[in-house]
C-alpha cells in the first residue's frame, strides 16, 4: 500500500508559493508514494513536477478548473482544460481525454468556489471521485456530510490536503495499492483507506487565508503590470 495525496498546488496557482520541485521533495519527505498536482486552471506545475519526480513518485497530472458553477478537478490529464465553461461541459472534456472527474470540497462551506449542493445533481453521473475529507476544512461535520453523500452516490471517496502552503503534505491521504493508469487507479480507489493524521484548525486556516489571499491579489496585480509571475520559473530538471 502507498500513501497518496490527490489535491495540492504549486506556484503555478496564484495562491501558492511552493515550486513543483519543492512539492516533490516534500511529498517524498512525508512518505508519499503518489501525488496529484492540481493547480488552478493549468497543468504546467504538474508537468514540471512529473519531470522532477523522475520515477521516485507516482505523479498524477491534474488541474483544478474554474467552471461557471464552481471548481472541478481532473486527474490523469493529457492536456489543459479551459476554464469558464459550464460544469458539465468541463467534466465531459476531462472524460474525453481519459481523465477522472474529482469533485473537491463539495460540502465545505468556507470553500467559496465549491460546486454548490444545488448543482450536484447536474454533475454526479460524471463524477468518479468525491473528496470526503479536505485538509483545509476544520469543520468535521462538513467532511462527514461529503463522505455520506459520496458513499450514497456509490462514488470512490478521497482524503486530500488541498495544500497551498509548504507544511501540509502528509497530514491527510489515502492508502491505496500501487496503480498504473486511470482505470486501475479508480478501481483501487474503491478499496482505499482514508487517513486523517491531523486536521486543520481554525487558527491555521485563518493564518493561511491571511497569508494566501494578499499574495493572490499581489500576484494578479504583478502579472497585469509586468506580464509575468513574480515567482521565478523553476530550473529545468536534469536530463
């Protein structure tokens, strides 16, 4: 069995400063055997991380895409999914390229960009995995609601950190048999063991919000003024 985290970010997301190389090293240090990089509206960070992983880690190329009804993750992607589309159209584009559709933080009330409950019905038949535990949610009842809803819908359940900061990996994950490809992965996720070693707490969440969101607006303003991110590009991995 290996430990896998299916939802985390790098500096290719506007609200994170951690580089793809750092994410890979953090995952290895935390004892993870698999990691999905799911930056906002891009797969660039995941592709860079895959090059750095170089077989040391099962690196899943993912993306957290902004739809008109909220955020939706794709796993095992081959190409970027455009943002700003209808929720169902986004899910179908993920499926068309052989990816898996992952619904993040479906009941976490403090996740402002979540897909709201009123829209769950329009997407549930295309969802492969429901995030039953989100590492940035400090209200256990919300995770319990997500867990119960996903189980009732007979979907694979996941526990992920949704890491935006550098110290989050290894707190929440699933234990799963080693996998090869999306179909095998989804089959083995049905038997995954969800592990919560340490939940977020209100103080941690408040501090990360205070840290992340000023940075988000700073980076957006910087990009508007200078046409590039204030974070230097990652050094290419050795060939």
